[in-house]
C-alpha cells in the first residue's frame, strides 16, 4: 500500500515501520483510529486501471466516502493517484503495487472495477484478478466494450463462481470525477452489490442519480454503445449547422458563438451546444487567430459509432442519421484525396444572398427536428435488441440517466422520458403526439435548409439523412414493391401481395425465370 493520510495520529517510528512492513495492510486512507486504538477499515471497492478515467472515477468514489483500493500495471500512476487523493482532502484511497495484496485488501464479497483498454487487455486483467478472487466476488468492466465480449466473459467467470458486470461510463474526465452517467448491465444481485456506490457517484439531476439497472449482462454496454452512436449524430448535425451558417450566412466566430449561446438557452439546451459556443471564442496563444480555424478537418473515431451501425444492420433498424455521421468521419479522414478532388470536380460557385435571421432560425428548427430523429433511431435500436436478447431495458429510464454527466445530456431528454411514460410501447418518438407536432411544425424550415445546402453544394448528410428517415417513416407506401419484383425476377425470391396472399413467384418472361 502507498501513502499515509495526514489525519492519522502521529505514529512512533517503530510503529510506522511495522505498518510499512505489511504488504497486505492498507496505510493510506483506509485506517481509522479512535480513543487510543487504531482499527483497520477495509476498502469496500477496488479499481484497477489508472489512466485518466480510472484516476478520476477512483477519486470520485473516495470523495463520496467509500474507502477504495487502487492498482495499476505501471506503479507511477498509483503514486500519482494516491498523491491526488491526499491533495484533494485526504480522501479514503489506498494504493497497491501487487495484485494479490490489492485483492486481499478488499472487503468481502469483493468488488473490483476495471478501466483498461477494451479487448485483449480486459481479458488479461480479468484472468489475473480471477486467480485471487473467490466465489461470489464481482468484477465490473467500465470500459467501452463490444457487448459480445461482455457476454463471453460473463459465461467464463460464472463457471468460476464469479459475478460480472459490464458498465458504460459516460462523461469523460470531468464526468468521471464529478459525476458520470452510468449504464450497468448484470444480474440483479450484482447490481445490488454496487448500487449504494453507483447511486452516490453518478451525476445527480433534480435529486435523481443518473444511473439505473439498465438490464441483464450485455445491456449496459449495448446502451452505452448506442449512446455513443447518438452522440455521433448530434455532433455531425452541429458541424453541419456550423458549415451552413458560416458558408452561406457568412457568420464569423464571434457571431457563431452568440448564436449557439442563444440556442443553448432554449429547446436545444445541451452539453454539446454549450461547449460549441465556447469553442468559437477560444483564440490561439498568439491571439491573432481562433483555435477552431487551425484544426485539421479530420475526425477520429474509436469504434462505438461503427458498432452501432453494425448492430443497426444486424437488427434491421434504419439509422440514417447515425450512419451518415459515421460516413462523414470516414470521408473527413481522406483529406489528401479530398484536396486532390477539389482541383478536379466542380460544384456551385455562386453563393446566394440570404436573410441571415431567417437562415439562423431555419437551421435552429432543422437541427432540433433532425436531433429527434437521431434519438428515435438509437432508442428503436435498443428496443429491438432488448426484445431479441431478452433484456428488460426501460427506454424512458435510458433517457433519464442521460440527462446529466454524459456527453449527450440535453434539456429535451426529460420530454423523451415523459413520452415513454405516456406509452411504454411507443413505436417511435416520431409518433409521440408532442414530438410529432414538433416535427410537423418544423418541416418547412428543415426542407429549406436541405434544399439550400444542396443548391450551393454543402454536404449535409446528417440533416438530409434525418429528413429522408422521417419522410420514409411517414409514407404509407414506398417503392419497395418494385424492388421486390426485381428480386423475384432475377432470383425467384417471391413476394407478398397486398391482399395478404403469398409468398408468390411470377414467371416474368415467356421462357420462364431469368
């Protein structure tokens, strides 16, 4: 164990050396004393993996009064975390540099959160921990993990008598330290073991913690994955709004900051709109230019957006906005190709004069309508997967726990929770009476934005994808009848008829099928 809390009574040198000599006995922030005797207090939870998220989550747990033990592959980060705990108010945190001692120190049944890179590193840490843990102990993976890996690990650990939880953690460094949105998936028993801690460390909105029992094992990772997919859609829609206002409306950064700040005071109030306004005001160190104008236009991604689109295809759920956002990131990564193509391919060159006030209002309304579509797609995907996998996921609760701590926290999430409260079996947000009215009332602005952007050659895949999604969803009849006829023509795939009869195959040529 590393460190010694300043609050402990002064120890004689010999006593202190005896404490240090024991590698199993916590010295830092896990020993309490009173009335002339000291009493060892075992950490109630452990955390392995002390990169940025791990350090901050550990400090969050300790700051809520839960004694915690931490461990890491590289000892330097253990020292840093212990020092931070001291500097931030002698928090009840103790560091261990040996895994066996780390596990042994914990209160039984043991609970260990791991925050390491997804994939093989998670398997390696789980295997190492399992050597020292006992039946009934619980391992919690708090990383962005592909849910099939969580299911596999749960089965492997169950065979050893160990419990497992896959938990999405959203909010980045700030959220981890001050209160994230937490999405745990496990058995009810495993959740009950962690519930007192999770409800205290989660973000709090209107007195309610941004955590719930999301569902069975795998559900937590799935909901976090879709959360990130929605985040992709949100960010792309905001980027497209920026492009339209800057390119067509010719707003400068100061004006853009003012617009987004005003938007954040209304229906679009959200973390992403808030930080976007701040981004436009940040200048480089030389104060001559803005940081945002000097950032290379290549967007990175870590996989959760791709997973969301893969799952949407697997579950047969249209996710136009999310897929468009992912494709936009892929296109942005081809910077050299785009620069070369810009010298070969032509597009509109004349920029029309526009009423800036009208344009700003149209973009605002289009952004809100498209945002509803993005959330509708994500929630429909969760619903479909939950039904297929037997998970008991409450979509209204998903929206509720996203209200604070996470990247997509937004004012209108309250209204999504209310919508599913009115109808838990809601087919889509788009047909909720209140959201349907908002979509309908914003259509003209939305269509003007899409039409204008196409006319001047501004790519807006998320805005147009969202509109296409809504238009397809509201159509009682689509041209899929022709597609099905073609499939039957060349492949004898058959089709159903409007009168309900079928499957039917037609001999489309005199000589039989092609």
